[in-house]
């Protein structure tokens, strides 16, 4: 709206990568707890992790799409800064995609067996 494109800093891109790493660790830890050790999560823990995973998966997908669109808008531009913005946008989009994938893995790890079989 201001007539110039917003700028992407490395801190924005690396923050998304950090969130992806955190979500990956949480998904791995949950999977280890439930699948490998056979322990059950407390109900409130499972719900909290499931809600976090769903929110991060949706926001990661939306944010990633925004950064991909931003990177595509700079393709073919002759500006001296175009390569810099494309690289930062691609790193941010990769972090957002990693966040989405790790969140989906966490969501899968939180699935319950359902208890007794249905009739």
C-alpha cells in the first residue's frame, strides 16, 4: 500500500526455522513417549499438543504461501536487492514448510488408539 515492498530480515526467516526445529523436537519427543515407550499422555497434554500442532500447521502453510508469493514477485526484477529478498523469502518459506510438516507429525503422534473397538 505504501508503494514499496516490505523488507524481509534474516531474523524473520530464522525465527520460522527455529519454530520448525522446536516443533520437530516436540513431535519426536511425543512419538517416543507414546509409540516407543508405550506411555500415555495426560489428556490435557495431548489436547494442548494437538491444538498447538493444528494451529502451527495452518499458520505455517499460510505464511509459507505468502513468502513463496513474495519470492516469485521478485523473480526477473533487475534490482540489485532482488536476489537478497528472494533468498530470504525462500529460507522463510522453507522454515514455514518445515513448521507445517513437523506440526502434522506432532498431530499424528497425538492420535489416541480410541480405546475399546466399536461394535
